[in-house]
């Protein structure tokens, strides 16, 4: 039975065939550019066509930075170096371009690539040699044509951003015979003059138009320059040797002016903001220092002898007031307690008097029963000597003694005539 394959299997098989073909892995294709699109990702999508057909092509962003040195557009006749491979997902083959050069400029392009390789190997492009662009440059040198659009753009941007910046133009030839020497001389002259930064550049053009900036003489003038150099040659898609050697590459002369000339208004606003912050910080620290001074002044005043004496006096006065209040409270408490005790004592005395009266009454009744008078009223008598001593026994009297005999209604005196003992 005949085997059936999936679409993916077929595409992988075809891709493998393309990958194994030595010719397709490194090929140069010429044709006219059509459907050229620069994607935001940096990739360039286009087609190459001639009278017999067309070929889809793509240049990735990584290759574009060094492999595309001019603004390619529809209708340009170019030579693309790269490989032909299958895009497996869509099952279609296309040209993957690593470098693109205009058709007819092949010798110049090869010369450009050879010099680029030589200078790169010598280290002229190395980041270690790149000088920082001064942030607040006030003297800016410009090497360009005196009548071109580049100097007008630089003047416009400079006057808009900072009217206090001075521009020093070295009028140079930027293309044709003698251009490379003129540019190199201008760089050295401005370097010796002592500007803050130098802009070297011109407007866009073909590879032939920009060739002066691909010359070795210009490259060495930039590399040996003590002043930082900004290269602004052509358009954003153009890359020259000058761009690679310079301390900073600007896509256009206008962009170079933006990078070299600091914005005075923004700078003034920033300074004003810093001044406001500084003033606030000074005021805050001053207020803090004043507060601290007041604190130490209070502490110092509190530690002075007069302050201590006043504290002692105040403490003594407070203690005196507290003692007076305490004494008043104790006196008031004692008075209340005395009144309470007095009230209680009066009640107790009255009860005691009543009890004593009752006892006295009882005792009176008892004494009344024991009273001699009561006895006398009952017919008894009370005998005593004249001195009042009671005579209750026979031994208390002798014959001849005078005795007083008390009866109920009086008394009389009698003499003892005889003492007779009942025993």
C-alpha cells in the first residue's frame, strides 16, 4: 500500500533538501526590490523580481544593522548575499539576506567591507575608546558643507534648544575630489580650537555620495581626535565607517544637534526644581536647628541656679499647700470624730444615768427595808453611846455608862444600872 505523508513531514523533507544544498546556503541574488516593508521589529520584508519571476526575501534586524547601509526602497536594483531556505510553517522558500548592496556599486561595497573589517580588527570601533559626550556643551564645532541642509537643521535645532550655545562651522567638502582631506582637516582644526564636541556629517545620498565618510583618512582623524565626535551621515538606514569610529552615532544631523545641545528650558526648569528643593531643605534644617536651639535653651535655663531655686521655691510652696490641705483635712476629720464621739458620749451618759437611777431606786428600797428608822417605826430602838458608837452587845456597855436610845419619834439618855449576859 502506498505510504501517505503529513504536510509537516513534506515540509521538513523539503527543508532538509534545501539545507543540504551547498549552493543555496551561500548565494548572491540580484533583482529589483518590490513590496519593501520596514517592520517595527527591525526586520525588512521585500521581494526580488526580474522579467522572469519574483523571490520572497527577508533581512532580520540583526543583519540589517551592518548589512544594509542605504535606504532601500521599491524599484532599487540590488544584490543580496545570503541563503535560500524553506519556511517550514508555510511550506514556502525565501531568500534570507545577510547583506544588501546597490547593483553597480559592487566594487565600492567590497572596498567598504574590506576597510570595515580592517579597522574593526585594529580596534577602532571598540567601545573602550569611546569618549562620553559632554552633557552641557556650550561650544559646538560642526564639520559639514556650509550651504547644505545639514547645517541649517543643526542651526535650527540649536537655536530652539539653547540660544546661548555657540556653533563653530568648518566649511568642508562632503563629496567628490578632496572631500576626505577637507573633512579630516576640519576635524583636526576644531579639535585644536578647543570646542566641547564636534558634529561631523551631511545629508543622505547614495553610497557614492557618502563615500568620503568611508575613507580611512577620515576614520583616523575621528579616532585620533581628543574632542568627542558625533557622526551624523545620511539617513537612519545609512551606516558609514565614520559612524562606527565616532564616539556617538546620530541617525541624522538634526538628531546630532538634539544630542549635542542641551535643552536650556528643561535645564532651567531642572535648576529651578533643584533650587526649590534646596530652599526647602535649608528651611527644614534651619527650622530643625531653631527647634534644637530652643530645646537646649530651655534645658540650659532649667539647669541654671535661679531656675533650680525657683523650682525649690515652687516645690516648697506646693508642699506647704499640700501640708495645709492635709492638716485641714485631719482637723476636719478630728472635729467630725469629736462630734461623733460627743454625740455617742451624751447618749451613753443618759443611758448610764438612767441605769444608775434604777439601781439607786432599787438600793433605796433595799436600804429602806434595812433603815433603822424603818425598824424604829416597827417598835425597835437603836442604842448607842453618847459618841455615836452602836451598842449591840452586852460587852459594849458597862454599869454606869450613859447610853442614847433612839425610838421612832425621838431619843432619850439612860444610865446602865446592870449588865446581864444571856450566856
